[in-house]
C-alpha cells in the first residue's frame, strides 16, 4: 500500500466542475454519481487472512488521538466532494495531530480503478463506494476487502435510512453521510421574473411552463442524454410529479418497477424532447458539465438534477440568482426523491488499522457530519444538522415533508444480484437516444425483477 501519495490538487475551471452521485444517493444519496454497473471485486485472500489480527488489536477510536499516528490515504469518487473532504480531514487531524490524511479523487471509471488497485495490493486505506445501492461494496465484502465496522464504529447518530446503505447481510461496512441526496428543479430566478413566469403548482402548469419558455426562444431544461445518471436525476423527480401515488408505492415495492406508469413517464419525457424542451440539439449535449454550463450561463431556464449540484452552480457562476422547486403533481402534491449518502469503507489490508478505524469513527460523529453537510451546502438528512444555505433550505421545504424512495434503488434491491440495476446502467440512455424503445426497456427491467 502506498503511504506517500501526494494530495491530488484539482484544477477546476470556471465552467467545468464534475457532478457527483448517489445518488447520489441518494444520494443517493446515497445517490451521488457512481458506476451503476456490476463491477468485478478484488479477489484478496491475503487481506482476508490478515484481517482478524490487526482489527482485534485496534483500539476503538476516541477523541484526543492517544498513541495513534501515521499516514492514511482516502479515495473519493468526485471532485464535487473535495472541499468537504478537506474540511473533514482538517477536523480529524486536529483531534489526531500525529496522523496525516492524504486523499485522491478518481472521477473517471472510479469503480474499475478502485477494483484494480485492490487486486494489486495498492489500494487506499479508506475508500468511497455507493454502499448497498450498487454491487461494488457487496463484491468487496465477499472477497474480504472491507472491514466489518458493525462493532467498531459508533453509529448512534445514524437514522435507519442511512444505515441501510452500509449493510451487507446484516453487517455494516461503511459510514454514511447525513446529506439528503435528493433531486430538484433548479430555475433562473432573474429570467423567471423578467419574463413573468411563475413556479408551477400542478403538473399541467409545469408542462405549460415548458411550452411558454420554448415559445420565448429559450431552452426550458438543460439535459444530457448520454449518461444514465443525469437522466435518472431528471426522471425520478418528474416521475414523482407524474404519479405520486405510484412513487409512494416504491417504498414497499407494492408497484411494478417498469409498468405502465414508468413507461408513461418515459414517453412523456420523450414527447418533451420532441417538442424541443431539452433543446433542439440536446442529443449533442456531451456530458453533465455541458448540461451545467448551459444553465449557469443563462442559456436554459431550468435544470433538473441532484441537490449536490447547487454548490457547483454557485462555483461556476457566483452571480447566478437561482432557486429550486419540486415537480408538482396535478393535485399539488410534492415530495423529495432520495436517501442519505454513503461514505467510506476501511480496507482490510490497511497497514494502519488503528488510524483507519479512528478516521471511520470520526466520520460518524456529529462534528464531522455537520462539517460534511454544511461545507457542501447540502440538504440535511438529520434534524440535528441545519442546512447552511438558502438553496438547501428551499429544496427541503419544496418537498413539504414527503420523502420518496429512489426508483433506481428499487431496481438494485429487488432483483437478483442487482441485475435490473445493471440493465438500467447499460440501457437507460438508449431509450433517449433512439437505441431502444420504452417498451423493450421496460420488458428488460421487468424480467429481471424479483
């Protein structure tokens, strides 16, 4: 394991900041951006064999640092989280002055790079995964890569919704973050006021707004068709407005994952695309950065995406006056789709188990969680942590207290080995780019569900 990795310094241009996951959360959290496809985990028998002794010898981390020293390396999956990660590291190092924490951000092909590093024995001490939302962490657990943190981390702060992300077969292998990784409609306040547009109160008013914006010669919504994640983060909040009763049913899987409602919503989005509501040349929007750029430069009136994107917009254009609202149902019902976000797991092959467990425990504290939420300007998933920005409060209030389960999470949890989730990752974009019909996609998903 490398112990002298240099901190990766990210140069982020004025209009180029990478999107997160899981994504979100999901979150999501946690539903921030990650690979939604099944990734081959490391086969690490040496780590499994060596795991027991160092873990038994590692004292549970406590404030004050004690005799813990050395260097740790943490891997994160997206530059969006660099600032809050640096702030958490600073808080940890203040408590543990003899420990140096370095980090690397791997924002391209993260899961593949992480698996390769683990297989080669060159992996980080702690690393992000999307938890139980995708197959990566489960595969790592099966191969002895992740430390069982169930009795080694104080999870007393964590709500049940957050703990679900950490668990494989009833044991916890990661520390969640109490950000509410949700989705929202961002809108350009100045543009709305200049044109006399109002935030819609019903789904039909939302559709009328799209037509009105288009008629004014402005693209209503910026959207990238080439990423399943950008499409998901638009689809899920639109689905919640299209049919809130169906979306409520996702929480206990009492509705079909790809039935008539899902097909109807996808066809509605394709209808909007044909009408130019995503732009006349929207199929040429290369990636999420181009999607953000269109909104932050005032070329579109709205952008539908993750709650974590707000800090990206503010960084890209500090003068942008933007707000947020939830896609309303026809009866005016609104809600937020999402979950808390997943955080870091501990590598069973770490050469500094004491420090790694200390860092994991610090991440679970109210201090670290508050730093993470407020530094990110995120929507809080805990009543003990106040959101730090007006936009985060606006997003939260827009849901009117209603929380909806992520459709994509249902695909993962209710199909064998997350097969439906893998299909979604591979084929969702094809529905929007003309490579697959809505019916064929729905049939694929339905066939894979439990």
